[in-house]
């Protein structure tokens, strides 16, 4: 089983940007955690991070033929990128949205996710553990148990 985890803008700043909200672990720490999780669960998990909307859209399009599913943290694009929303909607593999913080308990502009309606589900507010929860949920969707 091959999965892709996509991280959007500013997630390369994990550990430095607002640690009270996002924690002190870095993107590299997250990727190492996902690699360990993948090994324990006999998965292949590739990771991708970009601060550029078009690069994320291109990766979503490419992933449709290469992976069984995607976990995505669109970062700020969550709240306004109809282009990423449409890219998710255009692919056939399932996508689960994840956010480190609880976007619904933060500033009002973060409450709306334009991408969530075209995903299988959304995990928010569990820190980096949310990525593993998202992978677990995605696997249930792929295997047809959810």
C-alpha cells in the first residue's frame, strides 16, 4: 500500500513558527514519525511539502496514478484555494484532510475549509498525532471498512 502525505505552505517552518500552536517538532520529525508508522504497518508513505499552490495541484494530479490515497494538510490554502479543492475533486483516490491545530477553535477565517467537502474526512487538533489518525482513517476507507 502506497500513500502520499502532502503538507502545504509554512509547514516547513514547523518547530519554529508559533510553537505554542504547532509544537516544537519539525517537519523532519514528522516525516520520521510517518516513516516509522509506515514500517510498523507495512506501508510505503511518501511525503511532499510545498509553499506553492501550483506545485501542490501538480502533485495531486500525479498522485492519482501512483498512490492508493493521500493525507493532505493544505495549510492556509485550506481556507481559500478553490484550485486545490478542484484538484482533489478531480482525482479518484481518497483524500483525508489533517490539521495540527483545531482550526474550528481559532480565528474565524480558519473555520471554513473549502477543501473538506471533497475529502473523505478531516482530522483536526491532535498535533502531529493527527497524521497517524488520518492515515488510519484513510486505510479504513481504502479497505472498505469505513
